[in-house]
C-alpha cells in the first residue's frame, strides 16, 4: 500500500511542478514527461527506502 501512495503523491507533485515551471517559462505543459518523471522518482524513493536501515535495526 505504501508504494501506491508513493506513486500517487509523486505523480501529483511532479505534474504540479512541471505545470508551474512550464507556465513560468511560457512553454507547453507535457503530462507524459511529468508522469515519466513521477514513476522514476517513485522507483528511486522505493530503492532508497529499502536500502536504508529501519529504526529497530539502527538501535541494535
């Protein structure tokens, strides 16, 4: 379930960032690029979360 929420929020935030930046530059908004960036961001965050130790492991 946490991967679904991570994907949801990364897609939402990446689309928001791409929309704001494209309108500030006067360019054209591309939802496909924003979605690809969101998926790549989700994969990176999931890998980082799997590699880092949890609180229980760090306390030992």
